[in-house]
C-alpha cells in the first residue's frame, strides 16, 4: 500500500527495543536509492527518523537503515518508508 494511510489488516512485525540495523525488503517494483524511514504513533507525528540506501539483491530492493528504538515504550507503532519526493507507506510494528 502506498500513501499516508496505514493498512489496518496488516499483521504487525515484532521488533525488539534497542539499536537495530534493519534490512527492509521493499515492495516489488521499488527502485534502489535513498529512502527515509520514520517511526510514528500516527501519520504526521514522527518519533524517530532515519535515512538509508536501498540496493538490489536478487532483483529485490533492500533498504539498509539503522534505528535506535531504545527510548520508545513497548507497544504498537507504524514504520513509514518513502523515497524522497514520494508519499509515505506505513506498516504496523510492535515493539517488545
């Protein structure tokens, strides 16, 4: 799903709190290049932001990004991902 709305039917991905080096497999058709990542409670209310670069691996764009989730409380959040100039795509995550 692309755009500023989160898909409520997605099953949240579980992440541990702490400093993480994430490899995010982007949707089919995504281009390599620079991407922005944000952790939010709701769209438009950024708690943490980061930037990373996506490269093709076996014809799939994989975004490498470092985020520190240590200061966030356990619970449900959204991860927003976008290439510069594009709309945000949000995915639910649960911090443990």
